[in-house]
């Protein structure tokens, strides 16, 4: 950690609580919301409010998880969902940790080559647009699993504000109006029926969700089975099959969320707890952070040439391994211990020099590329009892497959695109995959979602995560570095400009208008291909950290409508 940073003690009462945290020199830190007891940070104000309301009724972090997840399904149809899946990492106040996998699965009728034509070429759009792109949804199983094992309030109490929100409606934000408009041509292309998002919605309008409310009411009445076996299941399967999809009632009946051992590793004096396979997030982040640890990033400036070089070269190497080794652990033997082993990672970085870029073509692994989408969503919650969670959930693309079930009131995911349709051919995120992530019935597709909890001195320190497809991992790790190495507040850390490298394509993606042109020229001179497009957004990180007085600071990313609420 940066040793020469000036400590701003006692300038403001606020800062008194931060005396052991280094702050950037010569400028007053920009804090996010600070709350003493509990906090929810999510992609929409309505969801954070409902999560906090549940905590205020005495609910714990797991009750708030169910509420926030369902509230996002109503208020943030872009990525919040009933028709998708996700991952949760938790740390209880007593230090117990765990993780839940409610990732989608390939249907029983899925085949390895289902997205290839007779010549073995990938058929454009087939894996990400429409019913055939949909994996068996896991979100409803996930929230019921969390509630049954760890929740404390009755489901009626948790569902009440969600149903009220769906009936009363949600006010359209500027950003939402823009994305609805942007995706309308695809809604028209995919949907046989008119859907609520076909209208010319403007910021300030209110969209009501009565059909979704009815679906939720049935789920409340009949439980998880309503979604996987009941009337909702039958309607869902009928709709998917009418639209050319292959999901059957058997697929829904067989779906189960799975508790898995999280990935844990140390970085300096931090203990990091993150999601293991079928997410690549934890393994990949462990690899990158362990590869950069010996470079003492705090001796350089934030986003300086040397910092970017060290991080980019570690990212390049980790993503090459990702493409080759990672996939569903129930179908593959994944050498996790070796992949995150210090000796192995020292070897991986042994050919790196600050003198020039290492071309990705020099790496032996992964003659193939796989991609993922940007349109996931993340929420972090801490409760008044000291429990913490990090949850990342997704439909994959924005509005998933773009297919909206009018009888049930929600979008279906296009998660099948996260499989490797054909080894070597990039997916929608440009990621290349190998055999470990090939399609097979009931297999879970590889993810980059990286819900993460960080401990310091044995205590909870941060909860964070982000959407961003392939860029999720690099956004989460840069946010951790921003706080830990560069002394930023949580808000500064989530807002700071980010960069990304994923081995293939061999380019450093940089957020536009955020880096000095001289820095970009220096990178180019050293052999880096830099891509800096106007529309590039790398993640939308939401996080919570503990300040020295034990209160919480929320970081709600400036890039979205994200909001921290606490008490
Ligand atoms: N669909 C994005 C991810 O799972 O990483």
C-alpha cells in the first residue's frame, strides 16, 4: 500500500473515521453515501430502497437479497431478472463464507454443434437472439435457496413491496429511455407479439408491470415449484417452444441452484473471497492480482504507464488460461490450485518486461476465443448484524434474448451465447472458448461474473461486483486496487477510468477521454494495440467498504442509475 500518501486527519469530522486509510494527495476525497448500520447498492434506486426497507423491518442480508433481486426484476428489466441466473458470495458476521451458483443450464436437448451450419460455421445471431439462445433460468431457484437456508423474514413480507412496485409502476430514467429505444428494432425482430417496451417511453413516464405482478403473486403463493413445475412453468415452456426454443418441462423440473466453495486467496494483507467455476471470475482475478502483487503497484501512480503495463500483461496471461481451462466444474476437472499457485504464476510472468508488450500470439493456450456481454447487473448489501453479500445476476445481453414473454411479464436470457459455440470463434464479448466450455445438455456455461467480498485483518472490508461481460473481472480487480493501492474512497474507486485486456483480441481497451494522449502514445510505442471508442464503458461497479469507525461507504457507479441507500 502506498506509504508516502498524506493522511488527511481531522480536516472534517467525516475524515476522522478514516485515519488509517491513505487518501489521494492534495485533494479532498470524494466519498459516496456513508451509513452507520446497513446499506444496499444496486443498479436502481427503487431496488436499493426496497432492500433497505426489508433490512429496516429486521430482515437480514439474505432477506434483502431476495427483495433486491426481485425489485431489480421489476425496475431494471435490462438485466434484473426472473428469466436469467447469477451468483452470490456471502460472508456472515461470524466469518463463515459461502457461495451460491444459480447459473443457467443448457437444456437437455442442447447439442455441441447446435449453433453451427452444415459447413461447421457459426450461424450468426443464433446463440444470442430469440428462444434458442435461452438457457434454463436459475434466478427463482437461487432466491428460494437463499431464503430457505439463510433468510429470516416471511416471504409475504419480502414480496409485499415488490408487488406494490410492479402494480404502481417504475419511473423511466433518461438512461432507460435511451436503451429501450436503442433495442426496439431487435424487440420487433424477435417478438411475435407487441411488448410493453415497444412504446415510445420517455424519461419521467411510468411503466406498470401487472402481468409480472401476477407471476410474482403465483410464485409467492405456490413457491419455487410454481416457476419450475406449475402454471408458470407450463406457460414458459409453451412460449419458448412456440418461438423455436428447446426448453422442456423436464429441464425446468431438473433445475437446481448449487452451493459451491468460493475461491479464496490473499493479496497483500487482504483476503479475497470470490466466485469459483462455472464463473471464471474468482480464478481469473486471483491469477491477475497474484501476478501483479510483486510489482508493488503503490510505488507507481494510479493508471500510470507501469501500472497499466503490469496489469495488462497479467490480464493477458490469465485470460489465455481462462479460455483453455475453465468451464462447468461438474463437467470438467479444473486445476484451480495450480492455476492460482504462486510458483505457476511467477512462471507465467517470467517473460514480461516493461520494455515491450508480449504479443498474445506467443501464448500456447487457446487457439480459440470466447466473448460475453456487458449487460449484467450487480448489487452489494451489508446488514445491521454484520453479514455481507455480493450478488451478480444477468440475462446476458441487454434484455437477454430480446424475447419477452407477454403471459408472464419478463424477458428470457440469451445465456447460451456464453458457451463456446465453436472453439476458436469469439462470442458476443469477443471471448474465445475451448472444449471445457463446449455445449452439453445440463452443462452450465462459463461466466465472468465476479461477486467479491474482501476481508482485511480478518474482518469484512468490502463487497463489490459489476456487469461488463469479459470486462467484469478486470473492473472488479481495478476497483480493489484503487482502494487498496491508490487510497481511493469507494466512490472514487468505482468511478475511476478503467482499462481492459483479455488476451484475444490483442488490444488494450480504454475508456474514452479518460487517459492522457501521451500515455496512450507511450503504450503504442511499446507495442500495445490501444482501442479507445466513444461508446466504451467498462463495467458499472457497485460496492461497499468499511471505514475505520466501522460505518459503511457505498460506491454507486456514475456510469449508470446506480444508487446507494443506507441507514
Ligand atoms: N453473461 C455474462 C457472464 O456470465 O459473465
